[in-house]
């Protein structure tokens, strides 16, 4: 009889854990949906985009946070004037899938693009953000470098 009660409790724990895991995953996906639509970047000279998906791990969130920090703290005047824009795009959304081909990306990454008169003229993939997660200062510099170059501040 004790074995039966223990088995029931274990089964209940597994089911409860599975349901909780599913709810957390759905919540994370819903949060990513909030960032699904690309921001209006028509007037920006430089656009920094973190491309993500519905599934977001701690490293993904760190890349997003550090990328935003790199831009907000590195170029506050340019962000305020609209010359530099930061956005997050969810490529799991059908309307954003074209970015995978546009930038030849196959996973989450940061793209820095240069725009002149509203048209993109060049861009670079900052894929090595994954290698710099544990080195925040190097991460910030790595993301800022092409922004500086595109703004003519080499």
C-alpha cells in the first residue's frame, strides 16, 4: 500500500512539473511575441538588430540585454535623435522569416546595418556575441565597433 501511495505522489509530481514547464515555455514565447514586429527604423543611419526566436535561453537574454546596453550607453545622443536604432526581431514570426535569407542567418545573432536615405547600404553580422557572453566589456566593444564605423567615427 505504501508503494502505491508513493507511486501516485511521484506521478502527480511529474505531471505537475510537466505542466509548469509547459506554462513557462508558453510564457517565454509570449514574451518573444511582444518583440515580433520590427521597430520603425526608416530615419536611422544605423540599425542594430538582435534576431531571436520563440525559444529563449539565459544566454539569449544576456545577448539581448548586452546588445541593448551597448547601444543605449554607447550612443545615447544618437539613440535620442533617432540616428541609431535598436530593435529585437523574432524570426519565428512568419512576417519576419525573410530576415533569415536577407542576412544569411541560421541562428540568433546581432546584425548592425548602415542606412543611407532610408536604404540599407551595408551590414555586418556580429555572430561572435556568443563567444563574448562572459566578457561584457569585450561584448560591448564588439557590438559598438561597426556602429562607430558606420557613423564615421573610426
